[in-house]
C-alpha cells in the first residue's frame, strides 16, 4: 500500500461484481490509502458488493442507490457526509440501456430506450456531481467511465454510444462549473472489458479480438491498468487535469484503419 491517496475520502458508484471496472478502480484507490463508501443498485447486487468490500477489512459504508431517483442520491450523500464529514473522490461507473436497443439498428431506438440510456448513463453524472460538490470543501476529483463508441460508430453499441457522448460533454461542462471550487472532472475511456454490462452487447467477443489485433500494443487493457490511471487522476499529481477524456485502450483510439 502506498500513500498516494492517504487521507482521501471517496464514494464509488457502479460496482456489480468482481469483474466491474468500478471494483478495479476501487481496489486501486483503497491500495493507495483512500477510505471509501460504496453504493449498490438493487438488492440483487447487495450481497456481491458486501462480499467484495469485506476484503478491505475495515468498516465501509455500503448504501443502496438508484441513480434515477433524486431522493436516493440525496440520502446517499447525506449519509456519506455524516460518516466522513467531507469528500475528495467520486467514481461514476454507471451505464444502462435496454437490451433491445443494443441488438438492432440505431435508427429503431425507441423514445423510451433513448430516455433511459441518457438518464442512467449521462444525467446521473450531473446529479451525482451536484450532490457531491458541497462535500468537496477541499477540492476533489470526479472520475467517470466512457468508451470509444462516444466518438466513432461501434456496431451494436447504438444508443449507448450516444449516451456516452452526452456523458463526455457533461464532463466538460461540469469541469467548467466546478473548477472554481478546485473540483476536477475527467473521463477514462477504457478499451473493451469483459464486464457484466459488456456481455449485453452483441458481438462483444469479436470486439475483444478486433482490439487485440489492431491496437498498437496488440493486446487488450487490463483492469489494474484502469485502476492505476484512476489513482493518478484522483491524486494531486493530476491537479491541473480537468475536463479531459483519458484513453486507456492500448492505443486503439489513435488508429485510422
């Protein structure tokens, strides 16, 4: 364990199981000395989160939160504020779109699927940042997870790509609004990872093979590499970095063909 984030207090949104990107980042933050609180989406995931967080060997707040409900968000930050007193870090690793919207053609996206994808995947960052900011009295770092499908067409990613584009734009506007409070807001654009959410995308296995074949490093990204980048963005070493999309994808983003 290092002291890179010693004394930092954070809250993590998005852990579902041990394969979650949010869990890889939470482990890195914890290993570097941060004290964390966690949320979970629904009773179905509560046991998973409790089991994982139990490995930290410390008393860790674990709170239910549906990010589409303002009352849930308010309650989470009220409880985090009561337990921690202040906040330095927040991870947003939350995304969802109805399965049918990720299988057919984008042109057939229903109005409801479009609304749900943007509410859960993009607007939630705005709502969470707004609730976290009053606790970040010493400044802070907000990190969100995005993907290359926000800027280029990735077949079958469909409405999620459009929602991620909204997330990235929201990151920039939040960085501008919160900058005077010394709160930084950045995105990590990860290469494809074998997560619970990713398995809902048609052709995901082929996507992994394509990245490995075409990325400059000729391999896919590892969870611990995402954790290391998030630890850097959370640290004072990234004090002048805000409103950015940091690509951690073995270099795939630079390729034209």
